[in-house]
C-alpha cells in the first residue's frame, strides 16, 4: 500500500478515489503529490486525477484514476 502526501508540507492527501465517489465529482488536487510506497521503494512525484463513472439510471459504476508520474520531469 502507498500513501499520497503533499509535496510541500507532507500532509496526507487522503483517498482521492473515496472523495470522488462520495462527491460524484472529479477530484484533481491542485498541488503536487508524492506517492510514498510502504515497501521502501523510492518516492515518486505524481499528478492525480480521479473521475467517477455513472451509467444512466445507476449510481457510481466505477472510477477512472490517472496518476501521472512526473518524477523524471522534476529531476
């Protein structure tokens, strides 16, 4: 399991998938995040976007989660 934290203050960003499914709206934190693996692997800088999917007449039927690894760009 991994944690998402704010790059600047290292505060937890929580669970963006849960936020998107409970609000029914797209979640895309404006700040940069750091993916911190619990396995001891190196941290990765990421940009996050989560969009809930809804089929007609149904409540949440899934989500699309995009983690864009920006580690190499950040150097």
